[in-house]
C-alpha cells in the first residue's frame, strides 16, 4: 500500500490547507446511521514480492493447458500469440488510457481501432465493423437484437428469430438473456443427421427478423449449404453467421455468400484463452445495419487544419447519449484485446493468415485420419469437412473416457452430453496450430486402448 | 501520418510459422466455401509492425503519460506486477471447460474475491461473471425480474433513475424490458424524495442510483430513499461506478441496497486499455442469491479422495449453479484475467482499502479547494460555480462553467481543449447532464500533492487565457480540434483502398 499512495503521511498538511483537522472531516456528510465503523474485516496488506509469490503458488496449483497434451477446444483453441504483441501491449499509452473521448490526444488508439475495423471488415468481407463487443456469445446476442430492430416492422414473423439447434446451451442462455426483454421469440433451426443445416425446413425462417448459424458449426463442420441460406430466407431476414476468424484464411468470407452480420470470438487472433476472458467479440455488418449496431465505432475525419484525424462517430446510437433508447447498454468493451488482435493480424498478413488456417485444418484432418483407423470408435460426421474439431462416438460414456485420458496426462476433449444430454458417448476433440503429430499419435493410442477395454460391454 | 495499409511487403512477409504437421495441398474444403480472395491485410516485417504500433502509442495519452482527472472513470495507477501475474500460465493458459481438479488455484482466488467484494459492499452473494459495469447492471436487473416473476409480481415493469444517472443505467434496464421513469434531482443535485414518492407504486421494480452521486456528493437521505422504494415493494440497485469513495466508510448494504455492481476496472485497478476490458461483478442480498448467473464458486471441507494441491489442504473449491439462475450473461466465467489483476490489487491493500478511499476523497477535496483558491487569487473565481454547493465532496466534484460561457463565450469543451495544451487529460465534460457546461474532476488517490498543486495553477491559467486562443485550442497536440460532425457526415469507417 505504501508504494501506491503518494500522499500517505501528508494528510495533515493537505487537510490544514483546507481548514480541516482530521480525515473524518472529509466524511462528515455521511450520516451516522449508514457509517461503517471499525476496520474492514479483511486480511492485512502485502508487498509486491509477497503478492507475486502467492500468485505463483496459487496459480501454480492449476494445470495449465501447456502442462498437458490438450484436445479441449469447444470454441476456444490454444494458439500462439507472437511475443511482440505482448511487449507492445504493455506500453502505458495504450494500457492506461481511457475511451478516446478527447480525440486530439488519443489518435494512437483511435487510428489503431480504425485499422482494426478495416482488418475485420476485410476478413469477413462486410463494409462495417465496430471496435469489439465483449465476446463471441454477446456478439451473437447483440446481432440478433440488432436484426429485430432493423427488420421487425416489415417482418411477417414479428419479434421472432431462429438459431441453430446445435448451439451450446451457454451461448443460447446469453442470447435468451439479451433478447427476452424485447419479448423476442427464439425458434430453432434443424440440422440433418450429418450435422449440416437442414435447408428444406429453412424456409420456415423466412419472414422472421433474423437467423443465427455458425461456420464452422459447434461440431466443427464446415457447411457448404450456408452459401444457399440467403436466397432461401430472403432480404427481409438477417443472415447472421458466427465464424472462427482464423478459418477465413481458407474458408470463404460470409460477406461473400450473403451474410448481413458476421460475429465471432476473436480470441484466436491475438489473445490467450485466459480461462475464457477477457476475449473480444467481432461484430461486422452491411451498411443497412450500421445505425442499429451496438458498440463504438471510429471514423476518419479532419482537424481544423484539414489534416487527417480520427474520432469516435455515430455516438448517438450509444447509451451515454441515447440513454434508454440506445442500441445497446455496452460502454466498456474489449479495446485492448482487440488491439492485440490487430497487432497479430498485422504480423500475419494475408498469406500468414492462410498458412495459420492451413495448420489448424491440417491438424484436424490428420487427427480425423488417425482416429478413423480405430475400429472401436466412430466419427459420425466423417464425410463432412471439419475445422479445428470433430465428434468422436465412443463405445462408452465420454465422461469415463475423459477421466481415463486424464490419468494418462491428456486433457482429452469435451463431453458433449453437457450440450446434448442424449449424446453420452460423444466426445468433441479439438486440434489447432499448436497440436503436434506425436500428440495425435498419443491420443489415437490411448483412445484405442480405452475403447477396446469398454467395447465388450457396449449396448447399442 | 503513417498508415498500416501502406505496408505492402512481399507475399508471406511478417511472422514466420512452423511447417504444417501434414501437407496442405489437398485439404478438404467444400467447393462452395473455398476462399477466392484473401483479405487486403498489410504485409509487415516484425520491425515495421513494432515501429508502427510504437508510433501509434506516442500519439496516445494514458495515466502513465500524465494526470488524467477524468470524472466517473477512476483513472488510478495500474500496478505493473498485476500485468505480470495475469500472464502466468496458471491463468493465461487455462481453458474455462477444464475440470475442477485442474483449476483449484483459480477457483480459490475467485472465492477469495467473491468474499472480499461481498464484505466491502455489505452483500451476501457475489458473481464474477459480468464483464463490464453495464453488463453487471443488466445482470442485476435480470435477477430482480426473475425475483418478481417468482413472487407473482410481474406487474412491476418500471425502473426509476435520477436524471443525473449514468447512461448505462436506463440503457441496461431498458434492455431487460423495463420502462424507465426518470425523476428530477433537486437544485443541488441531490435526490428529490418527494419526486421519488410521487412515482413509486405497485409497478415499481427498482430504483438505480449511485452514491456518491455523479456530482460527487454523498446522498444523505439515501436510507430514506431505500425505505420509500422498499415500502412500495421495489428493489434498490447501487451503481458501483463511484465505489472508490466509500470502501470501509459505508457500504451499499448498510445504505439499504439489494444489489450492486463493482467496476473492477475502476475501483480495483484493472487497466482501462483504451476502453476495455473491464469486469463488472455483482453482489446481492441473500433473497436474490438464487437468481445469480451461474455458476458461482463455493467451497466445502476437503474429503478423502479429493485430489490435493498446494492450495486446497482444507477446502475443495467447486462451481455451483444457483437454484433459479437467470442463466449466463457471458459464455464462460467472465473476464477472469481482470479478476486476477484485481485480486493482486486487493492483496496490496487488504483492509487498508479504507485508506485508499480516504485518500481518493482527500485528493478530490484538496484539488477542489486549490482550484477555488487559485481562481479567487487570480480574479477568475466568478467564471464558474459549484455543480453542487457542499462543504465536502467525495472522490470527484463538478464545476459549472455556464458563467464563463455567458461572459466570454468560453465553455467546458474549450477549457478541456486548453488543458490538453497544458499536457493534461481533460476532466469529463458535459456530464452529468443536469449541470450546464459541466466539468467533472476525479484525481484518484494515486496523484501526489505536487501534481494537484501544479494542475490547479495550470487550470486557472486556462481560465485566464484569451478567448480567441482557447477557441483555437489545442495547438500543441498531434492533431488539432477534430471535426466530429465531418466524421459523421462523411462516414469513412475503414481504410479506403479504392482511393489509392
């Protein structure tokens, strides 16, 4: 504490300058009845050395992904963030600045965020991108409320949106919380047994305010059918696609197959997983949604001398101006993490992104090839193309398999019965640019052993 | 001016990568999904990239650059060890779906934070999930909504906010589906109990208010306000944006609030990062605990068979879903990295968080006094008046420059720009809305007396400045006054490649 308060020990001098004699005088306006008397019942202060020692000890009790052979992903994949990103982000001018409300002394962050908007806009091939929302889940939720604002007046299915039935319950829950206040009805889009979107029933969603699907979908499937969605649902219904941003080094940008809004979890570009936050949500859209979009946006302008300058713009959508009529309540966002994203994207360049996508995809394909050689397990969607992850159907409960793999030093994947209770035997295994060929061999060997050991008792 | 997109090195320039673990010539991609044109990203080598962002950083002002008295934002120093801790693999390289036995360390810190935040605010249960103050507000309002639904009181559709409230308050309540009733403040900015009495009723769900108010003034009648709302069957929500003023001195719980959000990026020093990330945990009284977003961290005595680690010799930490949870507001467990930084900050103070708040209030009052004293001495004391005429303020204060605007045509924004020329970040301008030509100052506890003395002198110099010069300000900054109307009328929201 003593190293944080410059005026410790000078209180008397400062109080006397104001004609006061005690610190209590500063709080004379707090009525006796609502005062807290005595000390806070908390521990004593620590020095920096003690704090970092405790942090190392306590956080050292965790098992970091890097300590194990890891196949857990489910939307957040282990990645490598270049060292220069971490070094640059500690610059105090970025780290310790606030929202750039005074543009004349905030050109650095404003320009960086304008560049971020450009990088995202190019990545997804849509005209407009904001400078981040909280994460992929809130980005999806905000996109859906935005779609309702834009389309509800002319919609034949008023206050109605459709979302993929495959979405993880946590993502659905966020969407429900964000949309329930507007009285929005959420319906689900069916998928075929091979995991792709059922296009035959999709016309049910025409006339609603918007639909939300993901590419790759939550089972890791790259769904070519999504390129036909917009012609089926029509112009009056927003086509919202959630993406894995790195995949777009190989996979067509949704803006090029009719998406009106593209959202996604930005983490793979620039940020460690950090136990699920802070991350950053990508939000991009066509011009038609611009004035109803959430969050901050930077525009290029000029100063009084006519030189190029940047500032926040279209703020009249936002809570500090529009208050209860704002397009969203978002104020604090994820700017610094988005900046890390911009730095990572800048270093990658177009070919670097393509190569990173190839590495992710190759790891997934190699794993699919190896695991499909195990006779006692199945890969239900094996005929589809996958990115980062796919489902393995085991001859026993996924939870048992994960427990076994844990004893062998592997974080074996995700038990999909958490998402789909009837799928007790579905294991979601994930692979990224960080996955080694030897690790895939190890997983294959252990899965073969475990599967063989439980196979005789399998009940179909 | 240097543009990122003017770096057009050879293909593949930038950061090198290992080879793929298998050949990539024949990757399986549905034919309709093969990307035809790569994004028009720039091509930079590492030295070019490092120089670009370093150059940008020199065009930005942070707390590390200089005094940042931005009211309502609590721009305090960010201890650097917190950044080192947040990058340890035991947090940075952790996945939110890992099983509990692999994350006992993180769960123990979360538990400690839940307990600490509960104690500081006088609340019974805490969730760390909301990732920003506004999301905390929204989360608490959703808890109120489910609480009333369960009690069969869904007719409570109105949320009361004072006209001095932060914009997020009405925006968050509106997002949850509530109708907003705005009540006027008294002349001195304090809550008008008669106005409150006039609007409460069977349809009142909640009142949202911050104390000290956005004018930096403690509401002496807060307990009465809580009584009025409670008597009508409503809930009281505490906007924690101004919590830095009162730790250990009073608490929302003592004042009669039912729920509160904490801005870890204000009170607990998570760096603001140019606008985020933040973290907005909420605390609630026991009757609302069952509705919190899930899961929250609990602990139980360790049992035989639990896997021992260095942190759980006595306790086993685990996630638990509240019984009637509203569900999730963020997909994972909130901004854990911010929570860890704030834990490190808390450990630095412990129970002396009270001293922290005392110094925040000491500095605000001292700066206010010094500005007034200096302005009187220089004969410009008549050019502004108190936003709220009180003897003491809390962690921030407001001044109205309406008299100066009237006298010589110089308003709060001109003064703000003049301050930029003196090397300072400007205080918050034009907020709260109820004070005309308002400037709101919040020095925080981490500024020295010398900084405050110097600022008071420079500030008054600005007030004495020739109006023509101030209309031109700033002149020493990297760019001069930026035309925000031009930006809105000529929208250029990304690099115009076609202008090349």
